[in-house]
C-alpha cells in the first residue's frame, strides 16, 4: 500500500538508504513497495533486486516536483512506462521547461495527484489521500472523487532523528538556516513507514480507496531482466556481418604488425575470434575500432590500455600498441568463457582532443543512444560540517575552524555537538549527481528506456546511475579518457618539425621502445617530464632497479602501485632484481609461474595464476578475485566466499596454513590498486615515446611539457630542465611571446599565460593583434592597439615585456601612467592614424641588478634572470654536491639546496617526508625527513635550505637522511625602502610541490619475514 517512498536518492530530501528501505518494508509486512524518488530513477535497479530477494513486489515510479512543490507521482505499469517518464523528465532537464500541474498523457504510467479537485481525470489518473486528510471527505467535491482515490502515505524518514536530518537536508538545499524554513519546504511528520495492517486500519471505513490502491498495485509490473546485453548490438547491422568484418580487419592488421605471419600469431587470432564470436563481442570491438579510425583520420594520438591490450586482435586493429606475444600476455585475462563482463578498453587521448572524440561518438551513434555514466558525489567531511554548521547559523569563522577539525572557542557547546551528530549521519549520503570521468554507454534501444538524462555543465548528457548499475543491467561502457602526457608528445612533435624541420614518426614504437639511448636515461632516472616515470618515487625505483629495458620498465610501472608497496613486495622485488641468486621462492608454483617477476605477484594476472595453480580456485573464482583487485563490483560476501574456498582448497592440496596465509595476504593487499600487465605495458610504451623526444630534442620537449600543464611538477621545474639542456629562457615579450611558451632555436619565450595577474582575454588580444597588424613598435603603439588598463600594463612592464624598446622599466612606467591617466575601457577605440611618439626627458633612475628577479618571483613564482641561489645572503653553496653523494656513503654531509617537492608518508613512528631538491649546479637529489627531525626542523615553504644529514644508499640510489635543516633568507628585496617590511616577503611567493598521503603505514621488512636470503655474503 506504499505508493510514494523516498530513498536517499531523493537528493537533499530522503534519508533512507535503498537497502534499509526494503529491509524496513519487509519488517512491516509490506508485500508491494513503490520507490518514487524526486525527479530521479537512480536507485530503481538496486531497489528491484533487493525487493525480489526480500519477496516484495517492486514498483518503479517518480515523484515529479518543480522548485520543491509536488506536482504528481508516476508509477510505471511496465518497462515502457519507465521509458515514458524518463523521456518526459529528460526533455524537462534539457529544455528547462517547468513541470506542469497536469501530467502528460502517459500510456503505461499510473498518475497520482496530491489531494485536490481535478476535473476530467483520465483512466490512469488518481487522487492520493493521506489518512490525516480523510476528514476532508465531508466536502462534496472531494467525496465525488472517491472512485478515483488511492491511499497516499509517503515515506521519507524512519525516526525523529532522521526527520531532523531531513530538515537539515532541506535547509542545505534551500540555502537557508533551519529557523527560516517554511512548512512547504519539508515533509510531514507522519512520513514514516508503519505496519501494513495499521495503515489499512486508518482506511477501514473506505473500502473503495483500499480497492483502488490494490488495483494500482496489481497494474504495475516491472519485469526487468538483469545482465541482458543492452549495448548497441552490431556495427554492420548483423552479427554475421560483424564477425566477418572483424576477421577481415584482424588479418589485414596481421600483415602490418607481423609481416612474416608467424604461426603463433595466426593461431592466437583464430582462438580470439572464436571466443569473441561466442560471447558476441564483435560489435564492441568494431565500435572501438571505428572510434580509433576517426581519431587517426584527424591525426590524433591515442593510447589503448587496460586488459584489452592482452588481445592480439586489438593490437592488429591498432586499438593498442602492445604485442601480447612478446610480453606473454594471455588472452584469458581479457576474455574467457567464464567472464560475462565486458572486455575492458581504456583509451587515452590528449586533453586537448578528447572533446572532439566525444562529439564524434555522440554524432556517429546518435544522441538518443549515447550518454555518460553518472556517479554520485557524496557529502565529504569538510563539506558536511560546513553545510550543517551553516544551517545551524554558525558564522564563517567558526565554520572554518570546524571544517579543519577544531572546536571553536566561541561556541563549543550544544550547537557544535549537533553539527557533528548530524554531520556523521550524512557521511556517504549522495549530495549531487555528476559525470563519470570517462565511461560512455552506447545503447541499442533509446537510452531513455533505462534512465532519465541530465545535462551537466560540460555539455554531454549523463544517465542517473553509476558504472556498477550500468554493468548490472547489461551495459558495457567505453572508457574515453584524456591525459596531458599525450598532449606533450603531440605538441613536442609539432615543435620539433617547426623548429628543426624534422618530422618524428613517434607512432613507430620500434623507434622508441627499448631504444638503447633511452634505456641509459632510464637507468639513471633522467626522466623528468616523461609520462608516468617522472615523479621522485618513480625515478628512485628506476635507479634502484638500474632499469635498462622495456620489460623492467613494465614491472616498475606496476610495483610502484600502492598494492605492491603495501604488501612489502616492492622492496622485495627490487632486492631480488639486484640479487637474483640470493632469495628463496615461497613455493615451487611461484617459481614455475612467476619466474619473470622473481616469484612476486606484480600484476593482476599473477594473482590469478597463483589463485588457480596454488590455491586450486576455478577460473570463475579467479575472475572474482581479479575484479576485487581492480575495485570493480567488490562484494564483501563474494570475497569472503572466495577466501573461504581458497583456504579450504589450499588445505586439501596439503599446503601449510601459514604459507597459505602469507600468499593470501599478498593477494589481499592488491585490492583496488594493481595493474594488469597489459596496462603497465601500454603505459611503458608512452613513457618511452616521451623519453625518446626528451633525449633527442630536450629543449623542444620541455616547452611542450610547460604548455601542456606539465605533470607531477610545477612549470618552474620544466623551465629548469630546459635551461639545463641548453635552452635560453626569456621572460614574456609582446613581440615574441604567445599565450603559451614559444621557442626560436634555443631561445624560449615564456607565455603570457604564466603571468599570475594577466587576464586570459588580454593575453589572447595581444597575440591576435600582433598577428593581424605586425609587431608593436613602442609602448605607445601597443597602448593604441590593445585595450588595456594601467594595472595590466604595469604587469607587462615589470616582467620586461617591452624590453625591445631599450627603455628602462622606470621610464616605461612613468610613460604608461601619463598616457593612461584618464583611461576607461568603455571609451577605448582603435586609432585611425598613428600619432607621433612624444619624448619625455626623465631623470635616470638606478635599478639593482636583482630587482628583475624579485619582479619575476612576484609575477611568475620563480626567478628567470637569476637562480634562487644568486639571491641568497650567503655565498656558501654547501660542502657536497648532488653528483658526489655516492662517494659519501654513511658520511655526514652539509648541503644547500632549492626545494622542488616533498611527499608525505605515514609511518609507525609518525609522519615523515621525502624531499626532492636541486643543488647550485642544477642537479637533483633526495632527502628523508623522519618525524623526530621534522618536529625540530620543519619545512617552511618554498626556497633554499641549509641541511645536514647522513648519506644512505639503497640499491644504487642515494638519499640524505636529514638531522638538521634551516631555511636560508634571501637578500632584502631592493624594490622597497630599507624600512619597508615587504623587503622580506617576496620569497614567500616561491612554490613547492606537496603531495599528502592518507593511508596506514606500510609493513617493515622484519614484519613480513620472507625466506629471501641464501648465503648472503
């Protein structure tokens, strides 16, 4: 009898999680239950499964509201009815038209209006009446509607506490404090579930209303079938046509990838085609191929990764660039008869080109059939406290303290307790719907058959359910991603052709992958700017491994992941790589199946191999483990069943319990983090491409890195790399610079976009006007041609953008102020005739040689004309330089260095940091700062530091463990008077890259206790 229930998918209204709503209904003896979330169907599929499991008939509906006001409720008689409501609300979402008072003429939807007099009700339309409204039936006009009345008992909350939570949610939604809420903003205090018998008792004198309600419940049937394929079924129009086309494309690609047609490749293609045909995935492959074909036609680069790179057919079709035979990637990880979930293609494009690819997909396959997956954005701790505190009327200052975990002194009593109490209740509640980062659905039937669509600001429609629900109901998503690494590679190739007349065929992986010169750079960690291998941690691993080939890089790309590190196996892998004859295999199975990785589980495939060959699990259970490791559809119940099965099987096979526990511990630590081998291999290919460009054209490559937002580091670091490679760095110039950095030979001109206070529109105008009418002849000519105010012109003068005039900054500033004294943007107009330049006789003002550097720090956040070391008060540069650290193993050294980045790491002894620095020669080195040292000598922001510490060497990689550290002062800023305190403030504009970690400390070597050493000398 419950026709109007809200879950917490009624955003900022409902308070009941879907599973708990169904559980409550079962406890109350409810036999049929309608979920009617407000303008949403986000929870209906989970709701349907839960109801079926509980023996309750699920009824799917929507509560239609406009600006918080209830208009009507729709209940689907069938799947077609769900589609009708979805399309109606989709049009409302897209066009912004208000929801009308009367429902459209739905054919497969029962419509229920709140109690009111409505004339000419259709056969499918009813009036809902609450038990508290029965006394109104004395009115003749309402009594006459009884033949069309049904029981309406909304459900929104369960307890008084949840009623208060509902009020808080409504206040958050309306952006008002609780005391300003009106009765219309919130639900009735009766909107909670009661026993079905108790509900019927209220209506015992109105059998007609009860009968009408029963009739509505009988009419509504949602016979939805889960795990039925709903993607676009074919590419050519028929399954036979698809497999024929895929076969033809595969053999065409074979001739390109394998010119000599090796039998192994031929056999593998036949095997894969057979499985693809059996599982009816040919259409999925062809649609992916079609997207890649379009991308290639536009000259775009892409990287195909994920488990799809295990397939030789995806390699032959050009979807991926990893040869599965060379790397022994087995196809069963990608597709097998036990795997009913879709193949996994993750495809990256440059961040500049992804929208073009998306537009093609939506246009090619039709806007009625394409949408992004949705995702729920949950209330997070800081936002919860801030939002809840706001509706309780706390001022901003106290909200700031609360959101940082501090209790404000001014108000530490009851209100703060309430804020925390209800804030905790809101954790994990959905707050708003958003777009999945990359998952696209392409459907056979109109996608509105399954979901209401919403249009977020990015301009591509989204469904209301997430990727897990999408998979449950039969959709296979296409992951269309973007990254800046590909943008850097593409732009570098363009710059190299423009600057050197050389067209690099960067798509030719034979040219780049395992290139001997690249391997030399890998071994010493000279990889800053290169995709995925530039972070301090990754460069450290490359040096510890002395990484000199593609296979080692593939492994390095995976062992840096948290799962391998957490299990303690990253350090173990490094040890065994360096001392391959000084460890024991835990078991012969590991020797047999994991010899390539020294008996260590590095990839998802390795875990599956051990689960099957050591644990005796079936391939299906191995796949459950794999999905758990990738974080997809992880079910605790399913994992527990697999775990119990694993240990029972290990026991039956005679394995010692402690050994099985250690192996399972390693398996478990991979959850959510591990890479499949093909994924690591795809990343390694791109890493080699960027490293090849950096090694052969370092200056051009670094300009591209700067222009594409870099990667791990701030722009200053890439500018430093360009300078170290021989580049000559220039500040922005109105006649040489573009919006982004430009290069002429070895001369690099920073772009206007790097200036912190220059509006983007003006930066664009400067370049467009110069391209249209030629170089600027003088400051006056520039002001005549570009509409610009005094503050912006001063920024350009201070950075030296008019140095081509040969005039000093002081002279230019005075001229600009004289010219622009009466400037108003609305009165600006281009001059038809060039007026002669007026010469002013100005006194000569002396400038310090360091003033430019301080201007640069203020406007760019780093100096260009001088190094940070030039600005130090001390002339000392330390006793030891980075290049000599290996010669000082276990010695105490004193160093002066400029801070690049620091990485937070939790340990059992407290928080520590790893630092990355450059010395006065421009060389990088790393430091370790333990909790006891940091307590006395903390980091104090960007700049130069004097440090003292002991040099430790871990497998060829030196680190200085810091015992003492002090930030060094710069000279006084010469731009300010001696008495001006600002003389000491400018260096605070220097940046540092800080990355924080939120995890438990990793285990230490002695806590793992592996039998690794044999006869260690």
